[in-house]
């Protein structure tokens, strides 16, 4: 592949990566509410001497854990009515994942731009 073909290929790659960046940015501009935290199932013992949890059947509940001021705050969730909280937490985790993809996409774009710059500098050296 000659130098001109390689430069053309790199320019096409820049256009493709630019489109991918635009799509990622549009996803990140969403307006859904987000909660920075985690939802998980907790199993615990209550400590009452005659409770079933003493015999090895711990209580189960779903909780929301949020870190504030260096401490983790845990709040119990209603088993039937906190779907909106779980969706907001899922939105936060999706946002963070997409942000990581955006960083990787920008790094990839910079790599392709640098390769094109090196090729153009090499071409300018051939002119002299």
C-alpha cells in the first residue's frame, strides 16, 4: 500500500471514529435521573433468640448503598415499589460505562490522528 492510500485509509478511519464519538455523546446527554450507588440483596440476622435467622435462615432484603462523606449509607428498599430507584442506579452504572467507552474512543482517535501526522511529516520529507 502506497503512502497516499495509507493516508486515505487513516482519514476514513478518523471519519468512522468521529461518528462513533458523536453517537456516544448523544447517549451521554440523556435526561433520565441517576443515583450514584449500588442495589443489592442483603442477608442478615436480626438477633432475636427465637427467630428463624438463628437456625440458619437469614432475613433477606434489597438495599441501596450510597457513599457520602467517606461513609457508606445503606437504605432498605421496598420490595414492590422501588423500581424507579433501581432504574436510576442502573442509569448511573450505564453512564459510567459509556463514559469509559468515550475515553477509549478519544484515545483511539488521537492514535489515528498521530499516525496520520507521522505519515504527512514523512511525505513532506520526501519532497525535499
